[in-house]
């Protein structure tokens, strides 16, 4: 694990951010959420992450579902997982929560989040921030770390260490948003659209993405080498130029045997009267048969 910090007047960062090509940020939730009500806890975690994605300069996330992995450790596995740890907490017992951030240069490549349920009591409702910590508030704080922000010196900011689990920290303060815009100003000024976001031309999409057109409309997409490069609901398909893109998963019904392309493969989708095409002008747009 590598953490980088840069000085700032109030908010601080880890010195890295998610690249546009990795948007939306995929994340999983561990199957084991301790003593918390499972459905309510998942809803609270998703609501906390939405606080950031819906904010000014917000970056999209993509929930990938539950995962059987319950080990919150320093090992990078290529997945962003949220854990509630009720035994074997790996950090100082005084830490109510902790991120595991992995970077390559200035790009974040993975981020895991652990909530300390071994030494702290967490609740979906009725928390006071002293004896019981609010799950949504704790996740708002940690989701900020996942985006590349570190701690804020501003009293009351969601990223202030003193606000972890405080029910008053379920919304963002000005300092939190300023930090978010500092990290992702370039992406948002470039259009900001992540994979799956609607677009009309390439300028509507974040840097590194292109505006893909299929029979259902236009949306931002990225090149890919295999299924793991694409978020949930998207598959890696090849076009006649032998380039592959993350495109909406297709159904076998009425598809005439369509198949997702394998890395390095040729055309994976063939339907009468439909061809793959790539239009470079106006942002580029492969035509996909569905």
C-alpha cells in the first residue's frame, strides 16, 4: 500500500485520483456485515457513496454486488471492497475506520474500506456519534478517501477525523466539495461522462473515453482487453478494427448467436444489415449490433 500526501490549506489528498478510463468506480460490499441489518446496511452504504457522486464535481460509482471475501488486509486484488470488520481488526483499535489505497503514479488503482466493528458500535439509525457510530456518516467519510481525499482541517467537514460516524456528517461541507473539485476538475471540465453516461460527442465524455453509439443510443465507453476492464452490466466486444470496447451486455434472444469478443478476437457481433463502424469525427462512435 502506498499513501501520498500533498499539503493543502484545508482539505488534503493522497496525491492520486481515479483516471477517467476507470470510471465509473466499481465497488463491492462484503457478504459479512457483522451484526448490522444486512439490507439496511447495504442501503446506507450506497446512500453514502451517492452523496459524493451526486455532489458538484461528483464522480460516478458502479455497485457490483456482494462478495464473499471478508478479509480486510493490505493485499491488492483489483477489487474495491467495503468491509465491516467485527474481529481481527488489522489497524490501531482507536481507528473507527480505515482505507487501503493503492496507486500507480498519480492514478488510483484500487481502494478498500474497513469499518471497525470490533472496537466500535455501528448503527444504521439512532447513532449519537459517541457510543454508537452512524454507518452512513462513516461511509461518507471513507468514500472521500476512496476518491483520493485525505483528512480536512476544517471543523465540521465530513473528512475531518473528528466527524467519523457523527450523524451530522452525512452531508458534505464546502471544504469536502472543494477537495473533490480539485481532484476531478479536469474530468468534469472535459465533460465528465463515465462509462454508461449519455453523450452526443466525445467532448461529453471524460478524458480517455469515447462516445459509443448503438441501437439504444449513445453513451461513453472505453477500450478494454477483457471483461474485467468493464463495469457490471457491460461486456468487452471487438470491432472490425480489432479494437474492443465496453458495451452494454446483449441478450442471446434474437441475437443470432452473438458472442462477446475474446481479447485479440475479431468481430464478436454479427447481424444481417448491421456493421461495426468507427467514426472519428465528433468523438468517435462504434456501431454495435444488439
